[in-house]
C-alpha cells in the first residue's frame, strides 16, 4: 500500500523584529529574535527523527525584506542538513518573502525546490525508484497578490499522491490580509489529495479528506495574540485512508496570558507568593519551553493602592524572579493591573453621602453613553494626535467609566 509522509510547516517569520517588546530585557530581546530560526531547526530535527519523505514550507520563511544575511545563511544550513539526509524540501514564497526580495547570490542545496512566481510547477518525490507523490506549488512574485491562484492548479499525474502548496487567505479570514483570496470549494475541485496552506497563523483543518485542506499555523508565536503551542504538522497519506495529521510543537518560547486573583492577598509578600505559585504551574505545563507571561492581577484587595504606585509592579516582578533564579532565562513577566480596593460597592451605594451620590452619577453616565461622547469629541479635536484614534465603542466607553469610578473610589474610601 502506497504511503507518503511529510512535514507541513509555514510562516516561519525568521528575523521577526518582535514589535511591542521595547522594554524587555536585552537578553530576552535577543532570544525572541532567534526563536523563529531555532523553531525551524527543531522542524529539521523532527524531519530527520521521523525519516519523512519531504518537508513543505508554505510561505513567509522570513518576516520582511530586511532579513539579515546571517539568518539566511543559517536557514540554508538547515536546508543543507535535510539535503544531507536525502529529504527534499519544497518552498512556496508568500507576501512577507516574495521572490523579488530574495538575494540571488545564495545557492540552495540539492533537493530544494523553490516554486516559481509565474505559474504552478509540479515536482515528483521519488524514493527507491518509486514515485510517492507530486508536489504542486507557486510563489508570490511580489508582495501584493490579490488574484485567486487556485485556478492555476490541476492534477496532472496518475502515480502517487498530489499535494498542493499555497500561501493564501481561504474563506476571507478577517485577521489576515486578503492575499490570494479563495474559497474552500475552489480547492476541492482541483483534484488534490492535500492542500498545505500558509498565511493564517492559527492551526486549522478546514477539511479532513478528499482533499484534506490544512493550515498548520506558524511555527513560533511572536506575541500574545499567538499564545499557546506553535509548530508544524506531520502528515501521513495512505491509499484508502483518511490523512493522518499530527501536530508537533516546535516553538522555543511560548506566550501565555493568565489571571491571578489577589483577593486573599493582604500584603505584598502574599502577592509575590501567589504570582510565584501561578508561574510554577505555567512552567510545568510548558513542556520545557521558556515562557513570556502576561498576568492580569484581579480582585478586591487591601494592597490595591500600593500596587498602583509607580515602581511597585517592577519590584514585585524582580522579587518573583528571585524564586526562579536557577532558571531566570526561562521566564519573563509583565503585568496588567485590574485590581480594586477592598470596599463594598453595594454598601457604599446605600449611603446618604457624597460617595453614594458619586457612584450614582457614574452609573447614570454609563446608562446614557451619548451624553458622554460630546465632551470627548471636543477633547480629541483639541489634541494634535486625536486624528490617529478611532471612535470609542460602547464597550470601551463603559470600561473607561468603570475604571474611572474605581479610581475615584480608591482616592476617597478607606484612606485612614
């Protein structure tokens, strides 16, 4: 019975700048920059370990035109390792790494196919004199490709499986640009056994068989919107069977968001202890990977006012790191403070004083949002950067009023 095993990966984004981490420790900044390349090298190791028949990369090898030559050399080194183990590699370039941004001075190792940008190319995978599959693919010649490229694909061989490689937005995914847009039905009618897709960073099987249509997701998360395990798919195609698609995590650093309830914390020591406890749990779940953790501190607590003071959270973080001194490089923390003072809001509402009147005023403004928008319009008009901001949604405005009410109460209640 014919079998074809391969790794499907995409969106490596090697040399990604990791925007939004300007305040992070320099050592961590460097580790973040190196993580996508190390993730690819983990894919190389997996391919050799599993003795796969091919490795397919569905676009966006690098993050942009300013990719370093050093990173390109290291990427080629990974390809060379695969070549040395007689594992062919197939690369379809996407919008971040179109063909017109690549250096023509680098020579790819034997067994590496880079699909052209002027049409679909079909390349056989031959092992021990037997054709296991044909790989069909096309690359972006330039960044902005908005044509439906699926019409260029057509199964042409009789022997072996047919695997198509495409960097595209299938089904109009709203969180990604509409490059090479198409629909699932466009892919189904092309006669392929498996579509190895790239561009969407979320792992998703759009169709399980006849044909299988799969986004493997990116191999290394780069921010908190790409939290959780990231990696590649190990795929086995077998005649008469549904494709076996197994996810393998290859990420080096994992992004995690969590909430920590401070309600039972009556001192900063207790705050540190609770955060350390939560971090230990997260590290145990990380399968040996380093973590970048964003913890949202919530709940009513007696130390709320102290936590709000400038420098307190930085000091808390430094104290937490002391508990992980033996593996400091494996954990980075940032905080979001959403705690509140330990006052009884319902009891305060029942009072016959200024505080009760103030709460009632905030509640009335929350109920009549249009009245709040008028003075805000004047504020944004008078600020030179106001044109950069979109209009606040109702939910955003309610959250601002909620936070403003709590801040006011923090300044008025339990100040003795």
